[in-house]
C-alpha cells in the first residue's frame, strides 16, 4: 500500500518529468522579418505590437521591418513603435517605388509633450533609411539556413524586388538563391479564397493596389519555399474588439497603439484583424488556430483577381477557420496586442 509520503514523492517525480519534457520540446524563437504597408489601415500597427509581445514572450525574434508603401512618416513611425516596445535598434528599410499613401495616424510620430517627443524615435526621415531590398538581403544573409519566416501584410513590392535581386557586395547569391537558402516560410495577407458578400470576383486591396508587384511575387517565388495566404475572409471574421481599445491600454497615459487605432477607426468600431492573422500563423503555426487548405498554385490576373488552383505539390496554401477557431483567435489577438511592453520604461 502506498503511503502519503510515497504519493507525494511520485507526484514530485512526475511533475519534474513533465517540466523536463516541456523544456526539451520548447520551440526556438521564430526569426521574423515583417514586411508591412503601415500607413493606411491600422491593423499593421496592431500586428507590429503583436510581434513585440511575442518577442517579449520569447516566441519570436523580430529581425527587421521593411515598408512597402510610400509616405515620409512610415519609417519614423515604425521606429517610434519599435522604441515604445524597447527595440529601437531594429533595422528598417523602405521602398521608393510603390503606391503613395496618406495616413490618419502616422502624424502621431510628430506629437510632443512639453517639448519632448511623446513617442521617442531616432529616425527622422525615410531618406535616412536604406532600401528595403538592402535590409532584406543583409538580414537574410546573417541568419542560419532555412530559419527565417517572412510576413508580408501589404503590397508585394519588396518581396518581388528581393526575388529579382542580383548578387552584390552583401551576398554572392541571387535573390532566388538567397530565399531558397535562408527562408523557411512566407505568411501573406492578400486576396480572398471565398466569395465576399456574394462577390465571386472580389479584388482585395493588397493586390489591387500593387497588381504588377504581386504578379512578380507569385510568378517568381521559389516553389520550394511555402507561401501561406490569409485571405480577406479570415480577418473580416475576427474583428479586434473596441472594448479592448477602451480598457486594455490604460497602463500608459499615452499608448501609441491605442492612439493610432482611435485616429484611424474611432472608438465605436471593431476593426478586422487581417494582418494580425498572418502574424499569428507565422509564429504559432502548430497551435490549431487555423486549418490549412490543400496545396495549390496562386495566380493573379491583370485586374488583381487572385485565383487558387489545387495542385498536389503546390507551393501555396491558405488559412481556413471555423467558428470555434475564430473565438480562440479573437481572444489571443486581444491578449497579444494589449500586453504591456516588457522592455519599456514606465
């Protein structure tokens, strides 16, 4: 007969074994490059905040941010967000040949309180920043083989330029060779993989606003490197709750994410979480938030319509999400976006 002390000993041994098991299967942080069109919609800001939270939790390492739309404040604003979360050293690259975009919230970077920047930042102008392709090539070259996840949540201008880039002083590899050697996955927010409000020919903005670059991307991206698409229908089904904006950010008198959201969407709107879903899959692909479609091939027509054709060994797959998964996704997005920065001074 086992006495109480023996039971405690057995329980202690089991707990120790479980803890050792958890340590042994702990995932290495996902190495991420975030390619964003931060300027128009505010979901890019929420997605960048998510990445910083995931980095705080040891789940990812944010290697660089590249920007795929043109606005003189995109670089300074991105640097301000990175600095707010304690990572002002993260490299930033910008495109100089893409859609120009006005913004409701980028002006936050110029706000001052008593002659001090409300949101400190070192980058004063996009002119001071390197081209996005330079940042992409340098960052990839410095990483272990097959270790980098690219997250593209805007136009495809930068990744299209990367895939077409030639050998240079950064690397003797062409863009395609560098991608094959260093990239393990691309998580893309673009297109639609089911009808939207009955529209069978829905033209999603990330493609419609940069059709040529998206065609270059899908036509030339190496078949060996998987591309996982989050369609318009996924983000529209999981909206970021307005009550989070009202309640969850009060730990700072001024919070750059909350203020950007309010400038863009106001206090009475639940914004679709398009870009956030691509981040969530990229960093937590095995956590059951989404189901993957069968493999296939994505093509982009000249009007910007995305087509998916099933193909047994296809490079492309897209996210699917049922109602139960949507509940989990909504909860985890709120948690990850609103968590206080671990590295930010109070």
